[in-house]
C-alpha cells in the first residue's frame, strides 16, 4: 500500500486517479445522453465498447500479456456480457426514457443488490438486523422518490420503465460481479477488461444490425458524447480505477459511488436543465444514509476488495 509522503509527486498520483474516477465516471451519464442525440441505443453501446475494447486490447498485446486458455476467455466474455452488456445496456436504454440525473440516482441502490445477493451465496454473509435496517432506510429513500408527490420529477410510465430497467441492470451487474469473483481470472485485469468490452461490443453490433433502430443523425453533441464515453469513461476512467485500487484502500476508493451521482445531477442540470428538486435531494440523502449503514454494518470488506479489483466491477 502506498503511504503518503509530503513533497512526493509520485504519491499524489493515486489520489489524482481517485479524483479522476469520481469525476469522469460521474460524467458518463451525461455522455450517454449526449451520444443518444446521434446514435440509437444498440449501436451506441456497440461502438463505445468496440472502440475502447480494441484500444485496451492493443495495449495489452503491446505489453505482451499472454492470453488465457479458451475456457477462461469464454467465461470472461460471458461475465462481460452481464457486467457491461446487460448493465450498461440497461442504463443506455433507460436514458432514452428518463433524465440522466435520475438514472444516476436510481443506480445508488446497487450496494443493496450486492449485499442481498451475497447473503444468498452458500458461504455468503447473512443479513443482520442492522443491515436490514440499513436496507429499509435505503428503500424508504426509493419510495420517497417514486411515489407521487410534490417533486420536480413526476413519475409517469416512462419513469417507472426506466426505474425497473435500471434495477434489472443493477441486478446483472452485481450478480456478474459475484460470479466473476468466484472464478478468478489469471490474466492482467486490463486484458480481462478489454476482452469483456470487446465481447459486449460484438454482441451489441450484431443486435444493432438485426433489430430496427432509428437512423443515425450526426451532430457535434452526439459525436462529442461518444468520444467522451470511449476516452474518459472506458479508457481513462477504467485505467485510473485499476491504478487507484492497487495503491489506495478499497474503502477510500469506494467513495466514488457517492460522488458520481452528485456529479451526474449537477451536469444534467447545467447542460440539459434536468429537473431535480428538494424531494429528489432528500431521497438521495436517505438512500446514501442506507448505503452507509449497510457498509458500516457488514464485514464484506475482503469480498468487496476482491470484487472491485476485477475489471467487470467498473463502470467502464
């Protein structure tokens, strides 16, 4: 573990990487909304991961990291489809129905899925009264958000659809993460991430060629959005994430889960004037309180550490 030493620029790099994660991954929600102005959802996901996966794979081959055996490649690609294909695909589709800031807020429930699924594993940690209380607090925040009331966002059919699709994505993300943790990869994490992104990109490209979608409409905003997603969401952000996990405590790195939604909400308001009022802020704080209780009352730190160190655990 890297220790802090004043005056050493080298020891500033892990913290710079953490700042990059907190900011850049928070911007991906806005980046998706921007890219959707030019590209339909299936094609957007395909292009994003094919490009980023190709870049990372080229880097891995340049570094001469050996490829694993075919069985591990197949398993890695399967996890990639769960972690990136289903989860990120659900996020992309959800943003065709709901504001990017609300999508980010709906995904703050991800730690609840992780704790619940972990408790169902044969050797998983069982739920305690304190953890259940934390889950109920978080659920109260979700209920406040989705029930009709005097909020900036009215819950219509599209918002309900977005909420449910995002929960499917969150389930796939955490289930895939737990499964991947049980079958540890033998390759470098960046190579594993490259293979996962390539797998998701190829599957979505095939789907985009088969399923009718709206035509591509080239715009400066749309192109800027997809370039931002590939560069700062998938390549820079992911590399910073891997580096931060290698040099900083997992508990410190995990603060990005609190900061990303705040960044997403702020940018959504600034660039698209997305509605986000007092009710939504209150719900977000309640959900965060529930997440904090769950994290403080579980002994999942070693498991979370192993999970977070796998490539599929990133937003990529």
